[in-house]
């Protein structure tokens, strides 16, 4: 497999399932896709769960006709979406997704969460065992013990764990503190960081005078701590000014500097342009330490309702 880019682009909002409060017609997303491909950002992260296939179908429409080696597709097996009554639920899901995307294979394929994960990891291993075209196999939202268990299950079938995807940001470093990131580095496993910007809380767009819109899950999570976040955002602003980028580029640059591969949701062309700028920022060790010192001092619990602390 070719080297992965420094950033993955998330198509979860493309599912139009109401999670993000608005719909994104395919024709409004096409310029975003084209700009990303033009800039070499060709790793696309999706899942059947994002709109029950809507995200996959939109992405497939954009990829159609392009050389297969010009892009990467990262897709997921979401246990809650599978027909658990079927003896071939894993095969059914994978082949249904490949059909939706009009592909012969994925580049990365994940177990999306830990619901009955050992069973599904075993089924994943059985499906790919002995096949020639095996994608990078990964697990998402797993703690260290669960990651090691998944690795052992795959190894028993002649495969290996190649990717881990967890919530990771300046205010949620539990995957680092628990040893997950070190384990990944030691075992040649790509670590994908999602929610690096904490759904906009670390972008500079929101503060106590300009809170997130009431009624949303992210408003409930972040509005009560906006006073603390202002302290961290002030430091992000200093660095953004130094490097002549927007504030949102600094947390992304931080995640890259930590050896992780951030996944950035894209619903506007400027999101792609911002990602490119973030890739070109090289924070110093002192700047990284200061950012983490300030973030840690705030003692914000950023674990969301679907997650757990990665102990």
C-alpha cells in the first residue's frame, strides 16, 4: 500500500442523518471532494452507519471512474447495523458496503465500536483469512486491553491489527496516557485521531459570549466549560498568529506532531484548505509542552456519551 496522507477526511456528516443539523446535497459536496483530491488529501473515512449508506453512496459517486490507486477508502463494520441473526453477518455487511461503493475492496476496514467486539473481530478475521487483497484492519473506540485482544484474535488467523481510531485531542489525551499510542508506535499500528477540534470547541469560533447553539449535544458538552476553553484558545490564538494560520489549524498540527493521523470532517471547501495549512505547521517541542500543560491544568472531562475513558 502507498503511504497514507497526514490527514484523513471524514464523510460522516455526508450521511444527512440529522446529526449535524442540516443536509448536504451531493452537488454541494462535490467541490469539496475535488479540492481535496487536488491537494493530495485522498484518504476518505466513511461508514454504513453514517446515514445508513448515504455517506458511502455519495462518496462512491465522486470516486467513480477515478483510478483505484488514486484514493484510499476507510470503511467500518458497525455491529449495531449488522443482522446478528445471520450466520454470515460480517460477510453480508462487507459485501453490501462494497456494492454500495462499487469497489472490489477497501483500503482500511474497522470494527466500529466494542459492542460484542471479540465476536465480530473473530468474524472479520475469518472473512479475510487467506485472502490476497486484505485491507489494513482496525478497531475504533477500544481501550488498550481491547486493542491487545483484537490483535491476538487477528494474529491467530495470520493477520495483524494495523489501525486504531479513538477520540484524541488536547483536552482528551486518554489514549496517550493509557499507553495506547505507545503500543501503536511499538507495533506498527496507525493511530487515527478523531474529534481533534472537539466539534469546534478548539476552533476559536465559540466562547462565553458566543456559545454553541442550544439544544445540540455539543452545546450540552462544551458550553458549561467555555470559560476554561477560552484559556486554552488564547494560547492557540498566539500560535495561530505566529504561524499565520487559523486557530483550528493548531490542534490539527499538534495531533500530527504527536505521530497520529487526524480525521477532519469536511463540509466546506475551506475545511480542506485549512487541513492543508495545518499539515504545513511544525510546532516546536516547547510549544507542544506548553499547550498540553495549559490543557491539562483545565481538568476538562471531554469523554462523550458514546465513549469511555481509555484506561
